[in-house]
C-alpha cells in the first residue's frame, strides 16, 4: 500500500510558489488516486469479512439448541394430542 501510494501521487498543476505564496520546501501533491484506491481496498476487505467470515458463537449455539428442544417438545405435544384424538 505504501509503495503504491508513492506512485499514485501527482503534483498539482499550479503550485503555491507559482501562484505567489508559500516556499519551495514543500511540494503540493494530489492524493485523489491514492484515496480512491484506499476506499476500494477497504470496501473489498470489509465485504469479504461480511460475506465470508462467520464465527460460531457459544451464545448462538446455545440459542439454536434451545430452539431445537422447544420445537421437539412442541412436536411431541402435537403428536400426543393427535394420538389422543384418534383413540
């Protein structure tokens, strides 16, 4: 990233010294291309994390197990009611 940043900087068309102010010590540079590259890089990196990085949290596992047990209990109750009706 650092190496690409140096190659993407461009000098301004008119510098401060040409416009009548400032000194020659600092040379102004246009950082637009580097900032656009940085935005694309961060967007791609964030998208990869959001789309492909799924952690298995303990709380999520516990919630799934609890929901599964509740569903099994509800199915068992429904089956008992159906068996009671058919008798």
